[in-house]
C-alpha cells in the first residue's frame, strides 16, 4: 500500500520537474532568438569583448591647436582589440572625463551637483576600491556605451578648444565647430583602430555639434544620434517669447566655472603642467560663463555683436538645414516632453529630409539620453548604430519613424507610434475663455473653459499684474543635472486669471502643439504674458503640463526662415517692436510647447494666465502694477486651440 502511495506521489512530482525543466529550456532557447523592436534588442550581435581600456592623448588641428581626447578600446582578457572597429565620437565642451576627487580625496562634483547621500557614498566607495575611482570617464557618464564597447565599438571623446585639457580658445560660431569636426573626423578615420565608419552621439551642446558635423558631408560620418538640440537658440531657450530666461542663464553661469575644476590631464601629462598651460592660454577669453552673462545684453533676434554680426544667427543651426539634407546622413533624434529644446526637436524633424527618427520621452533635459523607467535607451542606441555602422539588417528603418510617450496613461499603453507629425488623427478644438464661476479655484476670476464660442458683444476679465506669480524653482528651465519638480499649481492659480472646464465626462488625450489667441487691452506700454496648461484632479490639485510665453511688444508675426509646422512665428526684431496702444485691443497669438497628455475622466482642463514667472523669467516691474482687460467677447474671442487625439 505504501509503495502504491509513493508511486502516486512520485509521478506527479516527476511531471512537475519536467514542466519546470522544459520552461527553463524554452526560456534559454527563446533568449537566443532575434528580437528587434522599439526599446528591445537581442540576438543580432554578440558580446565579443569582456572589458575596455581608456587612453588619453592629444590630436592636433591644422592650425596647431592641440585637443585632448579619451579613446576607449574594447578588450578581451585585458588585451585591446587589434582589428579596426566602427567608432562612436562625441565632441564636447563639457569635458571628456571628470576628475571628481582631488589628490586629497575631496569630492569636487558636489560643488555644482546636489548629490543624494547614497550617491555620495557610492562614489566614495568606488574611490576607495579602484585606481580609476577618482575619475568619471565616458563610460561612467554614458552608461549604454559600455554595452556598445563589448559589442565591438571604439569610443572617442574630444574636448573642444578652450575647454578641459584642450588648448586654444573656444569659438562659439557653429561654422567654426563644423570646420573643427571635419578635421577630427578625417583624423579618426586615419587611425588603425577605425574601420572608416563613424557615428556621433551626445546631448545638448554635444547634440548641436552633431548637426554641424552632419553639414560637412564628411565621407566617414555615417550617422548621428543627437538628444536635445536647439535649432535657433534665441527663441528655444534664451528669450522665450522675447522674455529673458534668467533661470537657465543663472544656472549655466554658476555651473560652467566649476567644470574647470574637474578637468583631467591626458595620460602623458603626469604633473598636470600641460593642463595648466592650456588653462593659462585661455585666460580672459570669452567662455561659457561669460556667454551666459552676455546673453542678457542682446535681447532681440537682430541684436548685433561688436564685430557687426548677428549674435543669434551665428549661434543658430537652421542655416545648416540645407547642407545636412544634401549630406543624406541618417539622424535619430531624442527629446522629452519637459526638455528645454523640446519644440526645436520637432522643428528639426519637420525640416529634415534625410532618413530620420524621433523619440519623445516623458522626461526633461537631465536624463533623456539614458535608460529610465520608460525606455531601454541602450537598446535603441545599439539598434541604430548596428544598422548604420555595421550593416546589420535589424528592421529599425521599417518601423514608423516617430515614437512618443503619452503621459497620464498606464505604462503598457503609453508608447505610441506615428508615421507623421502632427498626428493624422487629431481634432483641432477651440476652447474659449468664458465667465465663471466654476467653483474649482479661488482665482481672480474663476472663469470657464468651453468649446462654445462667445456671443456677448462686450465681455472681459480685469487683472492687476502680480509679479510674484511663478511656476516654481525646479522648472524645466533648470532641469539639466537634476530632474524638474513642479509644485501643485493651485497657489499660483489663485493669483491668476484661470479658465477651467467642467469635470470631463471621458478621458481626453491632447497630443500636439497648443496655440493660444489672447485679446488684451491695457494702458501699460508692454506686458509679459505666461500661459499654462494644467490638469485639475478631483481633489483640486493642479498639475503643470506645458506653457507658452510672449512679450506683447514682440507680437508681430512673420514668415519663419524654416518650416515651422504652421505655428505662430514672431520676428523678435528690435525694428518690429510695437508698444501696446493705450486702451486698444491687441491680439497675442503664440504656441505653447508641445505635449502628449491624457486628461482623466472627472478631472478638468485649466488654462492659467499670468504676467510674470518670478523664479524663471526676467519681467520688468512696473510700479504701480498695471491693470489689463482680457477680452472674451464675440468680436474679440480669447481661446486656446488643443490637438485632441482621436481614438486609436
């Protein structure tokens, strides 16, 4: 009897063991299969190498300027690769390697990055355990590069003239950057470790450099992978709507000088004498800190430098569009819905005719070129470079070119794809400003936002400018090294004019570029206007979604020198300034930064209008504070146009 019972127990146990074994065998076999889709990649290439070696030295430009570089070669059992490899190149003004601990063990990076306690602890432990622990090299700073090196790529990071350990003086002209890069690309291609296929990567200014390099038509540059770049710096960042961006410029002017303290000598410069010599050679030159301070002196798009050139055209990238398109270089662009260069990345996409892709993440400038909760960025980098530098047919170019993350929906539904921008299935809907009370906020007026056009012959709301209104100290404009953190906007809304819908009967997705048309009347000669799009939940909490800005005297519309998605474009020329005629209605038309957000059933859509953002933009204070009328009548309807996405 006991044997029978044991047999009855053993057979099911064996069956369970077999099922488990088959499951793991299946997983192992499946793991070897090929997968190439957005954010996922395996099986198309192998990890040939198990380590890497960093080498630093100088290369020399034709004018004699010595530029410091870091070269990372893959290694196998400690031996560097001997065969020529495809190369990933970054050209940077932000140092190739950070020296984060000085000779006395002092942490230098904490002077400009607010590290959390555990981050400081991890860096300290790394410092104790490794002879390279005092440095933060290219692979440490860009995590996905280590994977690329293991798969057979070399990496080189070169410091621009006048930065880091490089000699010379930085020339801020985009044309100068292009000339430098063309020479460097030729030099890289001539090295034994390069097989003639070069791709570029990097974010922010390092992304600008990729676009200028693409314009050269250099035969060795096969593709670029830019994350967050300006197309035209004046409107994108420095003077949003003609209003000086003091938050970003203060941040930049504060941080850039500290980079000098983190510069790292090349390997042969054991005592740092060459680094000291390079620093001495640029003493007194125009650097990034000075540029940030100087920007305040050039408030118009046609402001002229002492040498007679237009500053903002010298710093712009749109003059390179035609040359980039002629080059045919494939471009994979990344931005985030809270990025400082968000709007310009859509303009890049609209203006480029080369093979292209655009990914828009739910992030700001501080982390969009890294793997985060939303996306395995490493997979996207490898898919792109494998295709264009190694010739691996992984299907990336057969996919829709645009991937965008819809905020406010479950993660599994958030990523969407499209073949075009703006979206094919969208409904441009006018939401008009109307009288209240909605009971959702104790603002100055508490008006309604409605799809019904106004019928009143004479209707307006009166507002006395409050110069303390703000979107907070951790806005997108300073989210460069640390993530943005907008407050509950209720406190700001209470000092503002607000227009809020009734509770939504269904979810509403807004994906696109909001455009606002405001009619105002005032005796003040000029005003700055800030408009926020927000979601108000059932508890009354108001969440920042996006924003737009315009100085009223800059309201003149004109034709953009590039494709502008049909959005309002202002000249921002000093010669086109138009003070507000006292007591006369004037229309301000401007776009908000694009977004993709699902407003939830039961919540409300709110538009908030103020005349200052005290923590972020430099608005001149008029004393006593002026009053304005925001018109919302039949003949002067104020409204916002939202791109409501149709059901998929």
